[in-house]
C-alpha cells in the first residue's frame, strides 16, 4: 500500500495522501454509522407481535402495520438520497468540496439528533419521522460524490483497486460501529433515541475537522497532481491503433474534450462515457442486495431461531456485523484482483455469480447452528459487498478520469453521482420490497420471498456487465500480443 501511494514524489506527498485516505475513511464511516440506526431500533419500535397485536413498542409503529410503516421510513430516506445525489454530484463539481462536505455532515448530525429527540419529546407522528428521514437522506447525499472526488484528486489510477478496496471498508466499519453503538441503546423504549444521537455527534464533530483540515487536491498544498495513466504511452497508442475499428471508439471520440474546454462536464456527457450506463445498472441491483442487508439483516436475525434460540435486538445487531466483516475483506480482495487483471467487470461478474447460491445456502442452512449462521453470513458479505465496493469507488474514479474526459478530475463527482445515484434507486427498492413482502408476517418464513428477490438481483447485476467484460477480455488479448511482440 505504501509503495502504491508513494509514486515518484517526495515524502511530503506520501504524508498528505495518507492523511487524505485516513480522513475520508472516517468521514464516510461516520455517514454509514448514521444509516445503521433505524435498522437496529426497528424491533424495539415495532414491539413484540402476538396474535396480530403488539404488547409494547412505539406508536405508530407498534400496530399491525408496523413493518409497513417502518418500511416507509426506509423508503423516504433512500428515495430522498437517490434523488438528491444526482444534483449533489453536479454541485460538488462546481463548489468547494471542503465546504460542501462540512455542510452535509453537520446537517446530517443536526437532523439525526432531531430524529432521536422524538423519544424524549414523546413524538408519535408518522409525518414527523418521514420528514426527518427525507431531510437526512438529502444531507447524506452530499457525502459520496464529494469524497470520491477528493480521493480521485489525490490517488492515481495505477493501484486504485487495491487502495480503494482497503479505503472502501469504511462502509462496513461504519455499519459495524453503527450497529454496536446503536444496538447498545436499542432495547429500551426509554433510550432508543440515543441510537440516533450518538452517531449524530460523531458525524457532526468530524464535519468541523473537515472544515479546518481537508485539502481537497494536491495543488491546494503546492503538490503536483497524481498520474492518471495506467499504461505507458507507446502501449496505449498500439492498443488504440489495433482497436480503432471497434464499436466503442466512436463512443469515446464523440465526447473527447478540447484541451481548453471548461473543467466540468454536463450530466449527459458524463452519462455518455463508455461503461457508465452498464456499471450504473449493475450497481442498481448490487446495491439493492447490500442495502436490504444493511437495513433489514438485524431484523431478519431477530425473526429467526438459531439452533432453537431467538435473540433480542442488541444481540441480533451484533450477529449481523459478521456480514460487514466479510464485506471488508471482500472489498480489499476484489480491488486487488481488479488491479492485477485490469478487468473490473470480469471480477464483479465472478463475485456476483458466486453470491447467488450463497444467498440460498444462507437462508436454508443459517439457522442450524450459530457457527453456520456466522460463517455463511461472513462469506456472503465477502462476495456480495466486493462488487458494490469496487463499482462505487475504483470504477467510478477510473471512469471519471478516463480519456473520454481527458482525465479531468472535475468529472469525478458527476460520474460517481450517476453511478451511485442509480445504485441508490435500487437501494430504495430493496428495503421497500422487503417491507411489503414481510408485512404482517412472522416466524422463519417471514423473509422467504425476500431472498428470492435478492438471488434474482445478484444474477441480473452480473448479466449487466457481460458486454463490458467482453471488451476487457479483448483488451487483455491485445496487450498480451503487444508483450509477445516486444
């Protein structure tokens, strides 16, 4: 990792890169900490259902439609996020990333606190909770386009897969910490509000750190920009001469920019970059799977009996962290393989195809024993989170600094917003579909139909990338022929 970071520049550049990677890691870790709270407290808000009546819980979620109403909150947050992230990508390309991130983080902290204060002020209005989730979703949308743009400004293409695979573990670490922090206060109707307030304090405090200590690009501190090339010029010229007749050369040429063009690109031009549409659709389905687990896995674990034992909300949240632990390692391995092969789509397809039978195995055999539950959950997190992490980080950064936009870092936020925004629409549908399919149901079959949807989504995500994979394999063959010539 240190070798990948060092490049040809003096040590001062290494220090700044390490600081940027560390700070942005904690920034987005805090974003994900705040997304975990609602999923953890769902069981407490809904209460214990018996004969279609609730013995406790928090109104209005403790009625017979409690699952559906909680699904509305998930949908409100994710739909708001999906809508606003497209606008945030364009805005982030044209304003100070430091101010933009500060605004988003402090805003998230304020409204997460207001969400938790509903417990202390005895607020039972569904409209209040929905409005809070919509506003939180809008502020959360500021995070991803901005942090990917900052990372793309600092890290060259050469080892993005590995570096961003390690860096992208912030999502899983944030989920783990969010589950543990929120879970510690989630079991009691007198303290569930702290499950929102504690993560809010973390993200709000980091917002002030960002304002004072985040250099958004090397030039801001007198350093040269990173190398945005992945191969030497002679090899690239040969590959292009051999492939000039391919169907994608016209697509790339259509959006080449003049050297004197304005820094930022339009939404439609970013959408026209080869690979953006395919990876956006693939992420739609991949993120549907990952966010269904993010928002619903603690509740699923709570709803089943593992070796005859049913666990409370706090223990269920702890168990669900094994999915995220697997996701951390999967993200790193997926990024490393992508670096070594240069085939992002191929690696994503392999991981997604393997995750399809794993989803079936987890549902059918995860309840046999705790070791089976944790082991299969870990492996499932490994294979399902890897492609999601790779597409949202290294792939977004590569496409945002591709030759199609002449390596302009100003395209990074727009491209990452398109890809992640498309994924966020899938992330919105996942928990909503889950709430519909599980409403008024209980017991071991509550999530049966949900797993069918997840298996189909993982398979479709793989199919979406076949065309890109074929192009990657063709380029590998050309490079191999070039190597044999030399």
